[in-house]
């Protein structure tokens, strides 16, 4: 299953930078509004990279998982 997230970061470029080391440019990153960035990670990429690695890359931002309906607060 793909991973659909909302990241409270304020900048598409910041989210792309956070994910570039683990995902390269295969992730769809888009602005929702001035504070929230949408992230869509395809299933094949998620399977090859691993969800833990993606969540670790985003660990310094507040992240909302659209499937679980839970905010994972930044560390």
C-alpha cells in the first residue's frame, strides 16, 4: 500500500530535501497550503526503501498519516 502523508513544514523544498537521501525524486511532494505539504510515496518505492527509513527522514517534522488518521509529532 502506498503512503500518503501531510507534513507541517511550510516548504516543498524542505520536504524534498528531507526525503531525497532515502527516496530520491520518486516521491510526489506538493503544497496543500502555506503550512502543510502533501507527500505521496508509491508502493514499489515504499517496499524497496522501507517505511521506517521514510519516517526517520521526516522525524523532525510533524507528520499526519492519512490512513491511520494520527499526527506523529516531531522529535
